């Protein structure tokens, strides 16, 4: 069908301007995801529907079923916008983690096997909005991301509710006549 494309397999991805999820080919251990993405390119927006495995979480034990970290979601990149708003992006993801019997380490950000056989299951909804544009020599960008959800902890027999948000603002001034010089101020 016209405007549809499918991408599947292993690879890196960039969402919106890359402030929330981006390729990191420069890293010693770059991010890589396995999954499938359906893209629909229309006159007003590019719509993406995707499902990716963020990580395999270690050995499988008798009381676990294929421990993994998955993301399912929808992205919208709007097109044909005025110069004052030349980028507008929206994304919503459901993050699930199952079969993990470890804690997330600060060094890697991924769970590690602790050998207890107990599971910590996670379910989060992630939302993000990115807008940016320019007027004359002044440009701006606003990124907002948030999540909320819960983590089920079998060892403590409790559910921990979680929520967090992040805002990244940038305002810049460009002088293209001076070797594309740009000065900016940012807030995170």
C-alpha cells in the first residue's frame, strides 16, 4: 500500500530529536533493539507503530518464562508545519519487564541475575512531546518526557508505584555568516 513500510530485525533507532531515545554508535556498547516497526507516511505526519525488545534479562529458571524487557508504542512526527514550529513529535509507549530476579545496576542500567528465583515485573506507560522551530536567527526546542507505572516485587510482596518526568529546553541564536556560529542556553 502507498506510504506504508515495514522495518524488522536488530538495529538502533532515533525517536524525535534523539533527546529521549537515540542511536549511540560512538559508545563502546551501543544500544541495539530487536523488533518490528510499521511506518505510515502521509501528507500530515509519519505514524510509527512499533514493538521492540530492549533486553534479554538473563538465565531462565523453572518459575520464569523468557525474561525480557519490551516496548510497544506509537510515534507521530507531524509535517508541513510553519517555520515557527518546524518540528512537532508525540510518542506513547508501554514498557514491560518480566521474569527479572535482580536489581537494575547503576553501571549498566540493566537488571542482573541475583539467583533468588523471585521476579520483579514492571509495567510503565511513557509519554513524550518534542517541539522546535526558528524565527529569523533565533531557534528553540522543548522536549518533555514522563512515565508512570508500577513494579511488582515478589520478595517484598508489594507493588511500588513510580512516576517521573523530564524537561529539556534550549534557546539559541545563529549567525550563519560567521561560519554557522551558534550560541545557545539550555535547561535540563
